[in-house]
C-alpha cells in the first residue's frame, strides 16, 4: 500500500545549491515579467495619453491643417473671442435655423438645407468645436449654447423671425432658444428631439436612457458622422468628426447634459407658435425587456412635446416618419422639408408679402 504524499514536506531535501538555483529562477522570471510589462507599457501608455489628450490617435493631421484643407463653405463669425461657422443659403423671411444633434455639425443637414433654401433663407451652423467652429468656454450647457446662437445670428446679420429646426439634443437648444427669445421665434420643428425629462422619468432606466437612442454613439463618447449622409459629403464629415476640437466639444456637452435638461425645465412656457414634432417610425433599441421599455419611454416623451405650447391657437402636430431611424432628416428629408414649408407659409401669412433678404 502506497503512503499518502505529505504536501507539507518536500519530496527531496532542499540543500543550499537547490535553494540558490530556485532563487535564481524566481529572479529571472521576475526580470522577464518586468521586461514584458515595460514593453507593453511602452505600447499602451502612448495610447492612453493620446486618448486623455482628446483622441489624438483618431485625429491624424492637426485640426488646423485638416480644416485648412477643407475651407468652410460659410462664414466665420466672432461671438466673443472665438469664431463659429455659419452657412446660409437662399433668401426671404422667416429665416430657418438648423440645429444639429449631439456631436453633429452643419453637414448633418445636407439633405434638408437645399430643399428648404428654395423656400426661404436657411442657416445651418456648427456649435463651438464642431465642424469648422472654434472651441468655446465651459460649461457647455444649453443656456450657454442658446446665448452663442443668439450672438451668432446677431453678429452674422441674420434677422428674425426664425423657425428653429432641432434634431435630438438640438431640440433641447431649439426649445430653450424659443423660450428665452420668444419675440424672435415664429415656429419650431422638432426632429426626433431629446426631452428634458428623459433622464429623470423612470430612474431605474436613467443610466440606459441616453440623449439619443444610439447607445453605441454614447458609449464611444466621440463624434461619429452619420453613415447615411450623401456620398459626396461623407468623407469630409468623417474628417471633421475625428478632430480633437470635436472630441472636446462632445465631452463638454455630455458633461453638462443633465444640467442642460434642468435648465430647460426652468424656462418659461413656449408662446403661441406653430410646432411640428417629427418622430422616427423605425425601432432603434434592441428587442429586449430594457429595449422595449426604452422604446415605450421615448414614445411617451415624443407625445409629451405636444403639451409644450398650451395656449397655441393652432394645435401642435405630430408626424411619424415610417421609414426613418433617429436621423430622420437623412432617412426621409422630404418630411422635414414639408413640415418647415407649412410653418413658413403660416408665418408669411402673418408677415404679409414676402420681402427678399440677401
């Protein structure tokens, strides 16, 4: 019968030579591990530093060089020590102002602006840091963004009345602008817009409820050009979205999202202005329990927009874009153009004969 092996005692004597050999092996392994760690650190640390610096590895050439290769199609307007890009087409009143979503820029409206410009003057612009615009001061709250837009329009010589079209996070800014400057805003079009209550309602879902349904976008925390932009615009959109200035702008807006929503909650009610709410008809969230809850919540909040103009003589109207995801203005731009045309026609009936504005 074999004896059980006693694990508490060595199976051979540990003499001085064996101990010296063992100690040398341990030291050698430790040195090897340090070399591996050092080698990996030399590869990884520059990546971490680049990401902390604003995604330097994502930017390629410097921002100034990249933007110099692609001069702005519009004008650069000083709004107080930094310049914003303003691109206006067409003529006439009212002026339609296009407000992009979180991480977006003026190119997002490439399928809408030409159609609207055939009706009246139409201005797309880049919020600070995006597109061709220079970065602005912190914090990047909806109140500050609203002030910057007002300054941009004033110094750019773009007079009201305005019809503001806001997509996603841009819907928060559009409504904030209309509440703060009611005397200049003649109409609103909300394009699958974000709602100020989406972070607070159903607190259990607050973490999952992003500013837009695209969780991948929010998880990446860096600007991403929509893939359904016109083919001739997409390469430029990718280049502009990958700059450090766009990364910094997005981080600033994300950090202030909750505060921006709270600021809008404390603004005054909208005045008697036409409002059209355009909502996506295609599902964006995954077919899971959480995804179903998110879709239901998004639907409730979209419907709630109709209560935001309680004293409107013309009831707010909601339109479902049946074949669109979150980027309705790229999937079905004609729906946005039709909604804008209806409001422009209504505003002009109050203004009297249209006066061309060059």
